[in-house]
C-alpha cells in the first residue's frame, strides 16, 4: 500500500479551492448546491493534512472567473495541458464555456456537460494523474467507477443526492468515451444480452452505474444509508435500494457525515454583528437578537424566545407544511412570552408563510425573508432555536450550525438529523436538541413545548447547557473529523479494493 496514496477527487462543482493548492486558480468557484460546499471542505481538509490530493473539475469559464476578462478557448487549452504539475485538473470543452450555472435545468444539456466532463477525466486526467484512488461524486461522475473497476483502480462513489440521468452506449461513445471497454461494469435499465443488442436501445443509468461498479459507496449520513437499505423511504428506487443493500452486506457501504464550513463560528463570523463564544454567549446573543429584530421589523424584545427557519421551503422534504399548519397555534400559545419566528429561506412554500402572517397580522412576531447569506448568519447568532423538521434528510447542516451558534435544533428523528441531534437531558447534561418521532404537526408542537420548557429554565442552568452544547458542537462537527473519516476509508479500500 502506498505510504501517501494519491487521491483524485472528481466533482462537478466546488465552492472554493484551498489557498496555495493551485496558485492562480484558487479563485475558482462553481456551485449549484451542497455538493460544492462538501467538495471544497474535503479538498481543503485533505490538503491541510498533507494528503496527495488532486481534483478534477470542469472549467466553467463564465462561472468560475465571472469578474475576470474571459479567456479564449486556445488559452484554456494551454492551461489544460500545463496543469500536469498542479493538483487542480480542469476538464476543458466548449460545452462548459458559456454556462451560467452548473446545471441548466434541461436534461439534454446537463447530459452533454456530464459526458464531456467524464470524457476528459477518463481520457486525459486519470492517465496524467495516475491516482491510487478515485473519489467520484453523484450522477455527473457515474460512468467513471466502471472504468476504474475495469482498470483496477479503487474507486469510492459518494451519494449526495439521488437524482440521476440515463443515456445509451451509442450516445456515450459518440461523445468520445470508449464505453465498449467497460460496458459490462455499467448498470442498464434492463439486463443486457450483449453489447450489440444494448448499444442503442438499453439505457445506462448514471447514478446506478456509480453505485454498481464502485468498490465502495458512501452516503453523507450513516442513518440515511440504513434507512434506504431497510426500505424506509418509498421515493428511493428499488434498484438503488437493492444495490446499496448488496454493498452494505459486503461491508462496502458506509455513511460519513458532512461538516459545516469553518466560517460558521460565532467567534469569528464576520457576518455576525456581535461575535461571541461559549463563555460569553448569554449577553452577546441578546445583542444580536436586538440587532436582528431591528433589521427585520420585529418587536424589540431581547428576552423573547426566537425560532429560526434556515432551510429551503421545500414541502416535499423539509417539513415546512408542519410549521405552516401549526405556526399560528405556536404564536398564540406562547404569545405572553413575546415569541418570534424568523424565516430566511427560498422555496415554493414561502408564499404560504407570507399568507399566514398577513391573514393574522403577525408582522411584528413573524418575519419571512428570502435567502440572504448575511441575514442567515445573523439569524443563527440571534435565535434560541432552529426548525429542522425534515421528513427525510441525507445529512443536513443547519442543525449542526445551530449547535455551534447556541441555537438549539428542533428536528424529526430521521437520517442525518438522527446522527447529529440527541434529545436534551438537562439532568444528565447530555443531548443538544429536541427530537420528535412522529412526523406531523402534533409532533412538531410537542418538540416546541419541550424547547419552551428549556427556555424557561433558570438562566444560569440554561447558560451552562448552551455553553456545553456550543463547545461539543465545535469539537464534533468539523472538517478535520470528516476528512479523517474519508482517509480511513481510503486506507480500507487500498487493503481490499476488489472484493465486490
């Protein structure tokens, strides 16, 4: 086993690159969602731990260097070939040049981007880097594990989202990928009879191919993986559940929790008006609360319990329907406490929140805002509790961030929320939030009642508990811990790469 294995991380998006990893290119940023943050965090942590980490990413000209003079394609091609001495390896193709986002929302265009990216990784980047391990992420990289298995390179496939795309061998090969060399490692919509029979009629599933052919698979929370294997989520395709179960049974599937960015720390967060830490949170959170109340038009009351909604208002996953159903009741039940709710999130359910506030004229108690990064950071620092009642959660970060900021999470017991939030037990000084077990409005109401019980505690006792939770959260939810988990998995893969 190499003493310092060379790891190639293949990702379609990344929020930033660590300073110094690739001088001149560390201003790169291409983000569509959480995968970009997770990729950036893992790359940075591995780099800080002196790992031999390399990164393959598309060269989105109009995204990554939007403030700079656009580079000509010829210049990009020169950059592409001189990067052999660097750790960042840009995949170059005209299809990347003028994109305004990582994903277009049109399946045919996103498929072309995926195939161009994977062609460059397979044909140019992997032969140049000669990695000991390849780490692929989500459907956009789903063909690469099949190639890696064919050429006996250990490959990890990480599932962040369960979205997928399909294509035919004919289309894949037309884009310059020699799928004939590893077609038997791909996952088809129906069992293939032979190569010729499947070439133009039997579609290849990208996400399933990644799971099927990778040597190891991980999700971004252990509990979510168990839930999928145990068939607890009807929206997960049976084929995906079965393949993950095969990996699980072979001890080649695991869950590794994500971690928030280091900038999510109230002691150093430059988006927070009054910085604080575990030892001085009591006074400074009140100051932040007053500042936020003035900013969003709420009643000025530093002693009011404040609840914060930090996640996108998605009625399918995030549980905003539960809050909509019980919002007026919560405010009415605790009216005398001065209770307040702040939402800083986009999503289709935002208008329902607005309608409730308007109908009951609760503008001084409930404030609904679209997502704004500065406002979101300030709300973490100002609030006492956060709502995170997702019906399912592959990982989730707000519940971890809440603990770091001393804003205790209210969660449904599922997935990454199960892994990161334990029921608060003041008598034994354990736990960090409020967990309900039945996903309905009554369950959420019960958890809010427990949060209010905590809010009414003796102030000194409450301060001790929040100080403990803030300290434990910083120690537990960090990138070093996450990176070390991946390093252990890489080492395990190198010891037994070809068992399944």
